[in-house]
C-alpha cells in the first residue's frame, strides 16, 4: 500500500522533512507491505496535527482517525518514535477496515511496543475483534496483556472483554497453554484484590469471566462454581439473560436437566438471550417432561438460527406425546441386548410399549418403529423418522431418511425444516447420504428429493453467533459478537 504524508507543517517541533525521513525508514522495515509515495490520488493519505491522526484511502473508501488528549505527546526523540509507530498502527487499522487482517497483524506486531494508539480502549477492541475470528489469538492477547491490571477501569474492562472472547473462541487458531494459564492466574488474583477492596460487583464480573473460561474448556464443575460465585457477589446477574443461559448450559452438560431448565426459564424471563426458548424446550424434553416442553412458546415470526430448532422441537414433542401417550417420564434407557431382542421380533405395538415403559427418547426404538411394517400413513411415518433423526442429531443417515420422507409425504414447511436441520447438523455428510437414500425410491420421487434438498442447500441459512456481553456500572451492555 502506498502512503503519502500530507502537508508541510511540522508536528510537535518535528519538521515535515524529518517525519518523512523517519516514516520512510519505518516503511522500509515492512517487507514491501508499504511504500512511501507522493501521489495522493492513488495512495493512503496520512494527516497529523496536535489533536488527531488520520489515514484515509482515495475517494474516502475507508479511513481511520485517532484523537488524543495530550497535544504534546509527540515531542522529543521518543515522541517522534511514538508518532511513527502510531502512523503504522493507524495504517494497520485501515487494513482491518478493508479486510486485510494478516497485513494488520504484521504491522501491529512490528510497531505496537512504541505506539500509544494501540493502548486506546477503542483501538484495542477493534484490533482484537478482528484478530480473534481470524485465528490470531496470541496476537490478540498480547494487545491487552498490560491492560489486565491497569489502573484505568476502562482498560481493565477492555481486557476482560477480549479475554472472555478468547476463552469462548471456537474458530481457527489456538492460544498457548501458557497464555491461558497466565490469563486465569491474573484474573483470579484480580478477583481476590477486588473482594479485599470491597468492590463486590467488579469481583462478580471477574468471577463470571473465569466461569466462561472453564465453560469454554469443558471443565463444568469449575465453571459452575465461578458462575455461582459471580451471582453471590453481584446479584444483578439475576437480571441478565446471558448469565442464566451460560449457567444453564453447564447444568445441561452435567446432566442436571431440572437445574438447567430452571436457568433457561430465568433466561427467557430476562428476554435478552434469543436462544433461551429453544434451549428450555430441549432440556425439558431431555428431562422427560414432554408436555411441559411442548408448552414453551415458540417465538412468532422468528427467523434466526434457533427458530428452526424451536419448530422442530415442537414437531418432535407432538409426535412423542401422540405415539406414546406420555406427558412425562422417568427415563430408563434399554441396554444393547434388549434392543437386539426387540429388533429381532417385535411388532410396532411392542416397540411403542418399549418407548412408553423405558425411554421415549431412544432413537434406536424410533428407528425400528420407522422400519416396522405396520399399517400407518406415510405422513405419520415421516414424523417418526424426524423424531429418530432429531434424537441423534449427528447421524446423517437418519436425517437423509427423514428428509426424503418429508419431501415426499409431508407438508412443504415440514420438508423445508427437515432439510435445513439435516444441513445444520450434518452438512456435507447429509448431502452425501441423500445421494444414497434417494436411490431407494422410484425415479420421479428420487428427482423430487434431489431437487428439494439442493434447493435448500443453495440458500443462505442463519448462523449462530457467540456473544460476550458485559454490563457497565451504569447498567448498559457492551457486546462482543462473532460467528461460531
């Protein structure tokens, strides 16, 4: 990228000529990533005065401006070094705005140690927000390492936001074990200091961050203990849906479904975690509380990632209740030997009896019921295959059968939802199995299955986001959101 330093006025006692010379030397260290230019029409233009630093691309395609409060921050030899570093960091910010994260990382790594701009809260968040989804986790942590124990509450909050997103990251890249251990140790130390100073609400936020760390790493018992401690020291978490949603997920993983249901119900009450209705219905289903799960309201007109799950859950629950006649159940799954016995000789009535008497959420029994030779309508059989698939969501074969049956014998809305669910849970494996399963049907039916599935596969589907929310002292939210 060509760079132009605009204007002939000096900055804080440094002549424009000296600034250009030092800027040229810095640019020469960037391995041809940047070049110094004199043509403003085709270059990024840098403008510096005593209150701000701005860099912009031609025709205002993109620009970045940093304002500073100290008018003499660039005076002296050290100030000139800082000025050049800040110009480079501003250029990195411009790279971020045009989607060149790798170039931004290279410049940031090279010049961050001398820059004051990179220590501004807004800049640090902007950089980390782009580095983390792109897999540059260590680089994001380096940006806020010194902020963790800063005197400024604003800087500490920025560090906490970034660390929480690092804890919860599920994309490319990997943070070293040493970095994780350092973050945890410093956060635990910080929580202790905050409690000693009587700042219970601040300690609550720090303890919540630690809970998210352990939730992200799958240490459910530790996550639960930190979430409980956060609620104890900062009772305002009781009015934050994201807190109940996070703690509910830990109870779910610990298979404490009743506790998870209570947490998700609280999340629904708080109305700020859109996935909570789906999660509540799903955990009540797992707890064997079928009628109660079916009574969870579906959000009317919702089109986000979780709306599909809400609709599928209702169909599955309605079918379970209709077929078994159960409103609730103490689940007692069958062993493999009993399933083999049923598979060998059971009638559909005996399979339904096994569902009723043991575990109505056993996908093996629903598979056998779908294959049974009893007299049932094809539409009802398609509902049975949907139950089998949704109870074993990572099984592409079941989704392929359920989708094929729904396309041929159910409503268009149901067919669309089942196809979308197969794509959601199994993606390419689902498409591969569709090619096999559709060969079991006559040519016209096989063509109809293929047409519908690939029509749904070509659509843009909602994707889940992971949102880290922090609450400031005035009660306002700060959200840090990225795709899974």
